[in-house]
C-alpha cells in the first residue's frame, strides 16, 4: 500500500503547500451541464438482482456515484459513507468538472488506502449508449487513486489540462514545488509521470479529452489488469513458457510446452466464482487469439472446474503456436448450456520478446508427432486443477531425480534409512492413492525449498502416475509446481505446470512442505525401504490392484503386512 512508503509520507506533508498556495484547478472548460454543487457520494439502490450481478461480473464491487466539484470536505464525505455503509469492495463512478487539486489528491489517497476502484459514469447510464459523465481537471487525481481504474468506449470522458493557482501570480519556486508534488503523486498511483507533461501543454481554460487508448497508454486506466509476465523454465531439457496476468477479479496463467510429441497449452483461470454449480456444468471451452477462434471444444470434458479455478488443456499445431506468438491478445472463454460465458484475456504485447525467445528454444527440439489431437488420450496427463489431483494435495510437476545446486536441508541418509518418505495414502472403495517424496532431492534456497515427489492414483478404473518437483514457501502457505505425468516405468507422458497457489491444509502437500522445509521429523512408519521410486509405484499397484472394491484400508493384508509398506 502506498501509505507505507516514506516518500509518500513526504508527499502527504507537502500537500499542505497546495492549500497554502490556494491551488485550484478551473473546471471552466467543462460542459455547461456539469454540476456546480459540492461533490456528493451516493450508494446504488441495492437489490438482490444487482448484488447477484455485481458478484458475477464485478467481483462483488458495490456501486458508488460521486458527482459535483471536488471541494473541501469531499474526502470526509466519502469516509463517512465507507463507515455507515460498511464499504469493503466498491467501484466509485465519478461525474465531476474538477475542483481543488489538494482535496482531489487527498481523496485519491483514501480511495487507494481502502482498495477501492474507480470509473466514470452516472446512475442513468445505459449499457448500449455513451455516458455523458465527465471526470475533468482535478478530478483525474481522485480517479487515479483507484486500485483498478476502468474506462470503456461508451463510458464517461476523462479530461486533463494544466493546473492554475487561486493566486494571481505564483512564484516560480512555488510552481515548481507544486509540480513536483503532482508528479510524485501520479507516480505513486502508477500513472506515467509524462501525463503531467501532457497536462502542462493544455491551457487552463481548455480541456484535452483522452481516448481510452490514450488513457491506458498514460496509465490512468488499467481496466483492473496488472502487467503480463513471461518466464521460460527448462524442465527435463524441455522449455516451458509460463505466461501470467492478474486482473482485479481473476488470474490467468498459461503454460506452453514443447517436446518430442508436439506442443501443448495448459491454461488456468483462478477466481472466486460464486456459483460453483454453474461452473461444474460447463459445456464448451475455447481460446481467442486477437479475437479469432482457436482450439474450440464442446462437451462436459472441454474444461474442468475445481475449488475456484477453471482448467483447459489442449494440444497445438505449428500453425496455432505461430498465431499465439504473433497475437497481441490471448483469451480463454468457457460456456454453460445456456450460452453464458466467463473468462479472461491476457495482453501479450509487452512480452513478445520473451515469447520469441521461447519459440527459438522450441525449434531446437526434434519432434515426431504433430500436435493438436481432437481429444487427449485416456492416459494423457490430467489438467492440474482436476479434482483427482486436488485430492492428492498438489499439482503435477517436473521429474528431477537428481540433486541441484543449493543448500541442502536434509543430510545424507544414515545407513539403513531410505530417502523415500510417504506423505499421503488413501485406500478406500474405488480410490487408491499413494504420495511420497524423495528427500535426497531436497534443496533449500533462502525461504524456499524444492523436492521431487511421486504420486500413484487409481480413480475411474484408470491408474495415473506423476513425478513432481515442488517449490514450497517455508515461511508461508504457498507452493509452485511444474512437471510430468509418467507411466509406472518412469517414461514421460507429457508436462504440466501451475502458478503459485495455496497448499491445502491437512493434506499430503502440507505434510510434504513440512518435511522438505525441515519443520517436522520423519517417522519410521513413513519411510519406504525401497530406494527406487518406480519400483515403489509398481509395487503399490501390485499390492492394491486386487483388493475388493469395499476394502477401506482399516485392516492389514494377509500376513500382517500393510499394503502401503
């Protein structure tokens, strides 16, 4: 939060200068119908329908309308509304010709400190008509305070011009001090300081109305999106391109994987969906590259929903990969049987260089199979958010059956002690699962620790095996995984990846985290005598495959030996 910055405290102290100088910004260039009364804040009339709509489309933001000039007392009026209406998530729609710069910056500071969002509009706006609302002159400073700042083609207009002083003639030193405060304020609000230079070019008696494109370029508008990131990770000699963009209502993560079998793309939408029933009834999932359809699939298996996330996995042809690398925008959409869709888009423009670097890495890998099959095979790795993977504890990750550079937190094994340790086991009707970690691969780097784990699971009459490399926060609840599905002999069947996410409590993943971070001791009953993980996988299958369907794991097998031994 900006209020914690020492530099920001200096800005707040310096803001008193604005009041001392009598700094006002004229709204004279605003349309004649702009309100001349002091700014008021009004909460939208909330009904069950409007609340449900905001939860579904606006991440639960409540709507507040702010209209009139920004004068002394405007900030206190907003704070009073926050207290009386218990506002925690809100989007403030401005309709203001301007006002006092000092008060507007103070208002913007409170909007940011309360993590509120901003837009431009009026209560009577129609979705298919352009709004007549404006946020001009000093109003832009309050608008910039929004953590997420929205502006659509048909929303109200954003206008800028240079500031003017109530004094007839301000000293050069005073003007420079004020200019420095405004530039610092804009910078801390994530607005390009060049916006001030553009303001200075516009006469105080005129207004420059910014288009949505200009407003985004200057950083006034972010539409709730953080900059996209791209990272190339080499997993088992295979490059994986990780793309991520966070928005105010969800996070979109994509892993592009190339290997000898072709290209594959795994995409996850992580959001706090309020209607889990609808999300489990998805019947279509497709991508868009610059608005053009790609990788469309229909049916119940087109996407998977699990615990606040949607996962879509597809094979890709050379042509589709080339389209992705050339696209400026990449989106994933899912639909239910009524045709209602949800999804998100990712801005690729600033990460093209990293994507091109990835394409170069991929082109060096000889391939034997053309990708983009109509449907994945039954043995293909399940997307990482699949319910079966969540039940195990964490997501699939990379095979690393070797020790990498770093600080080891687990000493070499003592004689007679194995490195393979069980962290999770399930033996119930229709469900057989084993999760274990190879502590010999544990590496500690600062507050992070990595280790390789293995999973065998039998669900829906199919065995799946995974060799996973996890990265855990030792001082927090998060982990990251990138990895492969394998057969029981260790042969690679395909890679998968995940972004950072939370370790489920009381899970195999949490127990693994505590082991690799050195926060708990290994119990003798957890140790596996065999030192070959693939033999352990095969042995587990052999021991439990012939158990009756109603076996619940409560009794040892004949001979007194446990099936997970």
